[in-house]
């Protein structure tokens, strides 16, 4: 059974309250879950329309012109999705990123969308903490190279304060909304119903806007890696043990010794053996275990191709959705990791030692990889990946230990024979083979 639910997530709040940050975080989260989502930014529309009018020798542009164009494009996008794709159980979401600070403006948006059978969830970001506001302006609105930043912040605040007299906070009793006060110190939730609205609210109450860094590492090379076997609960190989012994110094060099850090591992031997020399507190997550390969557990790809040839071909045709008999798919793994993502959003410094498929899913969340790219993200052994989420994307760095290991990467549509042939390797986007003699940065392009 399918559903054609359309939901518009409409932002509310004065400038510099983190609305755009929230918009893109929600969009990434929903797309990671497999929900088709798109952000419509009023500021982008205003800039484009001003540029058009400038070249046409016009000098005036009302905010309403851009807002009307946003609504028209959102409705066209919903209609296009209806015509091109089959609806899913979860529907589609458009995110309207604007101020929408008056009740009259919100009524216009709400009624226009409702008349086209689009449900509306308002998300208000309200903040009266001057320190939080100034920090948001510094991080998002100003270039890092700008001089006299404090004066620039004061000037921007003066511009923002002009809107305060017309600002009407959400109190509409018949509207569905969530209000985030002072970056999540308090929440007000009204009339939230249905799957999509519930997922967004669940995510927002776990969202933390503080700066964070996440480090990811696969376990050291295992005995199964050497034997080209998948799954299992094998011990580390001698080279994997060498990586485990070297990992604390790699952490000390690139993370530091003084910062508070918590290490998360799966429950499997190879991740705990990799983490055992690290001095920081550790936590085991069953959710971080490797993808369950079901009846193929412990087999080589040669053996799978011979015993289950149809499954072998189907997996290469749709790796994200393919589910091993008695096991899991990447889609299943994403859902299993959702609680880990929620917990990650609450922390500022976490090191995760896990498995290739698990890290691919976590990496895809932060780097906004789609479901076609996700199963082919290259996650090399004996490498520490640093992720630093920013306002609109995520920066990454890789620190490689000087310890050799097998290459467990299989390119798309490889087949058994092609998986063994890696002589024509090129560095670049996720999903491409990278030769060990070439630099491995970047792991993928920034979205």
C-alpha cells in the first residue's frame, strides 16, 4: 500500500535564529531515511530575482514576490513528484526556509498549501539569548576573513531588530507546530500527528547546534578480511593488531590528549580488540554491529557467486535495498542506526570504531550521500576519518596509519572477476577505486 502524503515544513523566526541550519539538517536526516525532501530558501529566491531585475533595469523587489515564487515552485515540485514517481509509505517533504514572522503571512502559506492537499508543519526557532545569536551570526553570516567582526555583528543585529516589532510568535491553536526556544532549552509542540511530522519532531528535540567533531575508524584488519570472507566475528590479523597498538598515538596526534572523548564500538570482537589500548571511556552499541549477511555469513564472494548466483547479481543491481536471506540490507542498517544518530547529535566529541557497512551509513548521514552512493563510499582500513559538521555541509579529513592492509572495496556492478581486477583505479568521488599509491583525500566531494 502506498501513500501520497505531501508535507511542507515551514520555518518561522527572526533572522540569525538558525532556521537555515535546521532546514538543511532536517533535509539530510529525512533523505538519509529515504524520504524525498527539498529545501526552498526564500533568501536564495530574493537574490536570484534581484539579479534578474537588476539586468532588466528594475530596482524594486518586494519580499512577497520571492515568497510567492517559492510557494509556486514548491507546489510544482510536489506535482512533478506525483507524475514522475510512485508514492511511498512516507510521502515527500518540502522545507520552506523563510522568516514568516506574522500570523497573516503564516495564514496565507497555510491556506495556500492546504487548498492543494499539502499538510503543513511550522517549525519556529525562537531565541532571546544574545550570546547564542551573536555566535550564530559569527558562524553563518560572516566570512572567516572579515575584519572587525564584532562591529559587523552589531550592524547585522541592528538590521534584525527592525523586524522585532512585527514579530508574532506561534500561538495559532489549529496549526501543527513545534517551537524551539533558545536552541532547544525548551520546546512547545502543538497538534503533531502522523509519521512524517513525528519523525521531524523526534529529530528536532535531539538536535544540538553546538560545534562537534566525529571520528570514524574501521576495526583493524581482521582474519576474515585477509581471507576475503564477509561477516563473522573474527579476531584481528597481525597487521590489525599493529593498527590497534598504533591507534592511541594516531588519536593523540590528531585529536589530542586533553579533550573529553568517548569511544563507541560494536559488540564484535574485532572492534573491541581495536579499541582496547585507547585510554578513553568506551561504550558498546549492538546497533553498530556489521551488516548481517544471513546465510552468506563467513563466505567469500566467490563462494556466494557459485552458491547463490541470482542473489549475487541482484545485490550488484540494487545494493542499498538488497537483503541477504536471513540477514539485512543497507536500508535495514540505516534504520537500525537511527538511535545512534540521535545520540551523536547530543555529543560534541565521539570516536566510533565499527565496520565498513556501518561506517558507510554514518558517513552518508553527515556527507549527504544518496542511497545510490552510500553502499559504495570507500572506507579504507587503518584510517581515521574526522568529520566536522558546519552550518550547511560537513568537512572531512583522513589520517592514514602507515600499516598495510588488504583492500576490501568492491566497485559497483563488479562481479567476482571484475572485483579482482583493480588495475584501472582512479581517485575521486565515493564509489570509485582509489589506488593505494595515490592520496586518499578526499573520501568524497562535499555536497
